[in-house]
C-alpha cells in the first residue's frame, strides 16, 4: 500500500470513528433528555477550529 492510500484510509477511519462516537453520544443524550448539550459542544469545537486557523 502506498503512502497516499494509507493517509486516506487513516483519515476515513478517524472520520468514521468520530461519527460513531458523536451518534452514540447523541443517542444517549436524547435517551436521558438532554439532547442539545452535545450539539452545543460540537458547535464550540467547530468554532474553536475556525478561530485557530483564522489569521
């Protein structure tokens, strides 16, 4: 396997794992009655990433 294929596979696996964790946490939160907490957390992380790469 070449380096580019390895990097692409690694990125896809990380994306799939993060998506699985997010969906699992969302399902648990909705079951417990506090579904918006994880959505707010994801929005905060996205804002932090945008601010980190903003010049």
